[in-house]
């Protein structure tokens, strides 16, 4: 594998806006959230294991995972979160590695909100953090997801604290303005990563 950049940030930070920009530059993007949804699709072994661990209530009438119900359950039951992660994280990691290995762009971007927490940062050469003040996280995520500030705050509480995330980053962009402001910070990093990719 060549150069792998891990892109992370808290909820509402602008990870998707950043990863979409890199994709527009021709960079392969592996999205851990997409992979996480793929491995629990109907017919996947992980979905069967989740049903066995938690019960039939985790399934919707069509047999797909009731993600909202499961999310609500694990936020109020820490042991359930651990059980779910034991089922899903190894499978997510395996599929991410496969997708990284098949990337053909000069470098590849692994996007993951839990890059550090799930130890996916061990798969990358550099960590790029999309950072944003917490009050902006709350307002952006509430607007985007049509959830209350309280619900977003609960999600933020289980994610790694902002300052701790910063200590793991090799590169940081601050997404506290408009998209033009964000993109102006990404372009020099893209050039830097292209140069680095020639040395690996």
C-alpha cells in the first residue's frame, strides 16, 4: 500500500465536506461509516451475530438493522456498546484494509469519526483532523441531522474530546468558516500528500 491519510473529526466538523473535496481531486476515499453500514446489511454475518447478541428487536420488519433503536440502546448501556464493537470492529477493519489495498490513486484517504478510538489510525501514515469549535459542532450537527442539541451533545460526550483528538493529528484544518475557507486549507495539504506519496 502507498500513502494513507486518516481523516477524522467530531460530529458536525465537516469531515464529509473535506473528503468530498479530496474525492473531486481524484483521490480514493474509504469511508469507515459506509463500511460500517455495509457489514450489517441483510445477509451479512455481522447482522446475524447482532441479532443473536441483542434479540430480534434490533431488526426492522424488512430484516434490516434498526440502527436508531440500537444507537439509543448502546448510548444508555455501555456494556452493549462494547458487545456491539466486538462484533463489528474486526469486520470493519478487515473490509477497510481490503479497500485500502485496492486503491489506485496517488494516495488514499481513510475517513473515520472514530479513527483514534477504534485504532484505525494504526492503518494510516498521517492523521488529518478537521477541527471545529464545539458550539459550531452542536449547531451544524443539530441542523443537519434534525436532532436536538441535547442529543448531539450526548454523541459528542462519547467521542474523544477535542483537545485529545488534536494531540493525535499530524495536520489540522479549522473548519470555522465557509467551504471556500475549508478548501483553501485543503489544497496545500493535497499538494503535500502528493509529494509524500512519491517517497513511499
